[in-house]
């Protein structure tokens, strides 16, 4: 901060402040005049948001379907495993029966 010692310095300083005030006033006026493009952009963003909301809802529905399908597939996989184990036991039992029949025929 400088010290003003004469009337000329004070007037010069006031003149500088008035010049800066005029520049700021013009900038503010320009900014307010350019308000409409900003409002238009905001409207476009709102429209995009609505579109994103729809996409989000659809993706949530798809996620639910995929989750249900994966759960069903896991249950089916476990049941197939149980059936394969049973088939293996039946095969072993069949082989045992065949061996028993062969032994009966031989004796």
C-alpha cells in the first residue's frame, strides 16, 4: 500500500480506480449479456441427465436379469453334479452286477 502525499497523486489514484471500475463494469455487462448460452447449456445437461437416468434404469434391470440367470445356472450346475455322481454309482453297481453274474456262470 502506497502513501499518497499530494493532490495530484490522489487524483491520479482516483483516476486509476475509475478506469478499473469501468473495465469491471464492462466485463460484468458482457458476462450478463452472455447468460443465455450458459442457460442453454444447462438445459442440454438436464436433457442428458434424463437420458442417463433411463440408461441407468435399463442397466439395473439387465444386471438383475444376469444375476438371476447366474443364480439359476449355479443351481442347475449343482444338480447336474449330483446327477453325474448318481450315474457314476449306477455304473459301478451295474459293473458289480455283471461281475456277480460272471461269477455265477463260472461256478
